[in-house]
C-alpha cells in the first residue's frame, strides 16, 4: 500500500525513507521539478526495481541526484566549464552529462553503459535526504514510463495504487517541469532537454554558445524519447478554436475556452504555466475526454521547455 509521509516533522519521515533506501527499495521523493522514484544509485537490484516499477526501457539512462559538488566529483569528471555551471545553478533544475569517473561505483543500469553520467543537485528536501544517505540517488519521475510526471504526492499515490511504496510528501513541486539537461564535452555544451534553466542563462554564465542536439535516434539522457509525458487522451497542439467535446489547455487572459478548459496562466506567465502543466493534463484526463487541445504557448524562455513536453505528449505513442 502506498504510504504518504508528511515532511513536518521531518525526522521520523527521513528515518523511514533512509531505512527503505538502505534496504535496497524504492521510495518517492519531492524535488523542485517533479516527484522522483528514487533508489540507491550504487545498488543494482534497487535500480532494477525502478525500471520494473516504471516499465522503463533499460537503454534509457537515469540521473544521479547528489547533495553537493563534492559528492558529484566522486562520480563524474567535472572540468572547469562543468564546475562553473554547477557553482551557478546548483542546487537547482540543471542536470549535467559528463564523463563518468572510472570505477565510480554507480551501477551500469543507471548510465546505460554510455561512459557518461547525468548529475543534478536538487533544491529541495531531497538534497538533505541525499546528504544523510551519503550516496547518490537515481530518481526518474515517479510515474509509469511515458506518462505524465507527478508534481504532488497525491499524483504518485494514484500512479502506484496497490503497491508498497513510501512517498515523502513535500507539497506541490515549485518548477513543475523536469530539469534542463546539457552535455559538456571538450569545451562545448549541448542542450539535450530544455527546462527552467534556459540556453540563454547557461550561455551567459559559460561564455560559450549552447549547441542544439542533432537528433540521430540515440538516447543520451532522460526525456529524449519522441513519445513521452503523455496523458491517456490524444493531444493536439496550437488550437485556437476548441470544440465543445475536447479538453482544452488555455494560456493567457484572452485564450478561448469551453466547458472543459483549464487555463495554465491567465497572466501569460510561463513559470506559472510550467508549474501547472502536468496537474492540468492529469485533471483533463480524469474528465474522461478523448482529446486534449492546447492553445499556442510562446516559444521563448521557459516556453521552449513547455512546448518540448507538449510536443512529446502529442507524438505517436510508443515512438
């Protein structure tokens, strides 16, 4: 049975969560991005359990969540450029893909045998939890593979109803979209997944242009599959005249609406829209609609990440 553990008081909740992790089991933890299904990144059986629970393909690597730069250095080779980004954006919603330290101890299921490792330091309760655990946690989004990522503890409980799982309830996720992922290699930075930390923000700190990834079908990081973040309903993008039967995701004060409309932000606020996106998709799914239509979202700043998630939600399933 899924058990929600309140984070206030934190000590008894941490005690139970740490015990589960030490015993090689999975737990659900809050981050500022989405809730993660976490396990000891050095324990192969624990990591295999993540893939089994999620129904996730094993060629899809996981992100290692660390408590600080010192822990990150034990598992990934951080050059000057990587350190500059970590110092600026950690803790926070940025994942860096760097060469893995030889004999790091992280299980190969986490890295998918790529020779690189994804590292992130979350800005949330999870950071303190990882510090107390003393090892990195692999923690993909706590949903079945390909589905909508959870941004509340209740979302996780609904996803794994009937299963034994402890969920640390840290309240709603502030960012609401998965982390930005960049690959750092020989002085270059390549965007693999857009997020709240934009290419412009990274470029301003790094002093180099952030390159776009030339897709060749190879999965180098989470969130790169064409079909991802998908509700049960079909998703149609850039709809300005919704019919009466579809669910509708609006954006902006002048956005049209029907009887099944959820407006992501009446204030045209992209951060608010990002934080509301997955909850809104889940709510429209629960209405039983066959189709979710989406008002155009500006393709700038955080809107780039929102459009990325919506594009993958609308892609043919199983791709």
